[in-house]
């Protein structure tokens, strides 16, 4: 299948190579597939395929047909009904897509598996990333698995568990006395200076982000229907955008007819995308206020790259969804209630997807009988200090 990198702003298209922004206008790029009957047949065939693995979708990832995947058993995560929690909080038809059981404990293994497979194909020596922790842990694990070098830039406020794991897997770690956006700029320069692969989870790396689409494919195959709402915790929001892209591919292939509404959730302490959504703004502005949040995994003020937030805002609007923010007290309360009523342990950033389901109903965005899926993006074991 022919692959290209396509600019989301000006439409400029060129072959896939290591390139982080559109060379014409500096816009965000995404991987675009030449759409043929073969593409449609491939997507339709998934329904009759016994293989549910992450790599059963590899024809729709930007890797060569002959490449051996770098894999730790990522993807194919369970979908769990939240019946007892739903009764407690007044919600029915509510499920969790539980990414917490991923090899590194977060969904970041999906983009990282694709990125490291691509890096091996292209003989790139080193993965480099800025991270609020989970991307760093995942990158260090996949780099070890693939025999790649790995360098991670993290804010000093990153959880101790995540810092310890990154070091344990042998990655080089650079701790920044600043926020994620500052780590972002340093990683970007380092990758550019050395021709390393920048796998930072913003809209930096269109190759890596293709791995996230598989959440949509799996949701459809597991549920056999499209949920009314998919709730995703967002920093810059590439997971949300990629999940919607996955559903759009299923629709284009004629496998589904409706698309879900996408709800993006942020911590009220750092909520640039929610603010723009509430103000009806067409563009997201960077978050200049100082902040302190237990939801470290999604604390991204978007300083110097607010256009990444705008990309997510546009997808939320296109899907007729919404953006919601959650207070510190509410997310910590739901983290405990989720644990007690369902036996599921998520990190605080991830629990915002639980709190947001309640808000969706209370604020009148969702109808009483809407089918809601919350994406549980990260495992609580890497975020123990707020207990
Ligand atoms: C990375 C991450 C997110 C969302 O990240 P985006 O990069 O904005 O897609 C959500 N939850 C957790 C736990 C994360 O680690
Ligand atoms: Zn462009």
C-alpha cells in the first residue's frame, strides 16, 4: 500500500521519511494511505480474522510488509463493563478500554511499537523523547527490546516510579527543572542535531501516532458497534485524534456507518484545549499560568506549540464532541471509587476519563441512554505518591 506524509494544513504530500513538520508551511503532518479496493478489502477482512493482535492491523501502519515487528505484546487490551461503578455514579452502558494492562502500563506502547519497528527499518540508532513519564518508560522498554539507544527528557516533577523505571531499562535520562514544554524543546533540538528519531507524544511524530489508531479498530471489533462517546484524557491530544482517524478509516471502508463523538479531558489546573473549547475559539492558546496537578501524564501547557492543541480541538468539534476539565479533588475521589467498586487501578491522569463520563451526563452533553467508553490510559502502579 502506498504511503505518504500529508500536511493537515496545506495538503502538501510527499513520501514517508523522517520529517516532523510540513516542509512547505510548517503544519502538522499525518500518514495518508493510497485508498484502493485492496485497502477496503483488507479492513473488511479483519471482521473474519481470528487474529486480534495489535499486528493484525499492520497493513494500516507505516511499516514495510517484510519488517519484523518490535513487540512486547502491546495492544488488544480488554474492554471492561463498569457496572458497579455505573450504579454508584448513575451511569449505564459504560465501559473502560483498559490500556493499563499494556506491557509498560500505558497506551504509549502502541505508538512506540510502530516507531521502533520503523527505526530498525531505517537504521536509526537512537530514540529520543520528551516525556511526562509514560512515553519515557515505554520508549526505554522498546529501545531495549529492539537494541536501540534511548534518551529521555523529563520534568523533575515526574513520578519517582517512572523515573526509576526509565533508568532501570538503561535509557539516558535528562531531568529538567521546568515543565513538559521545556523538555519538549530540548528533545527536539537534540533529535535534530543528531538525526535521532524523536518519538515525543505530541503531534511531533506522525509515524508513531499511527499505532494509536488500533484503539478504534479494537473497540469496534470488541463491541461490534460504535460507541456514542469515546472519552480520552489529553495533553496535546494525539491519542484522541488518532482514535478518531481509526474510526474514519473503518467508515470509509464501509465497515461502520456512524462515528463516535470524542470527548477530550484535561486537569482544570492545565486546560488550554478546554479553555479554547469553552470560549468557542478557533485556536488554542498556550497555558501561561503556573500549575500543580496530580494528573502529571496530561499536564501539557503547549508552550511554543499551541497548534498541536488546535489540531485536537478541531477533531473534537468535527466529531460534535466536547472538552471537559476535572478538578484535583474530583479525580482523586474517582480514582479511589474506581478501585473500590471495580478493582481497577489507574493513574490519576487516566482517571479523568472516568470523572468526565459523569460530567458528560451532568452537563447535558450525553443523552441518558448513550453508550460511553472511557479510555483508561495508564496504570496506577507507576503513580503511587498521591495515595
Ligand atoms: C500520554 C498520556 C495521555 C494522553 O496523551 P496525548 O499525548 O495527549 O495523547 C493520557 N493519559 C496518560 C496516562 C498518558 O500517559
Ligand atoms: Zn503544509
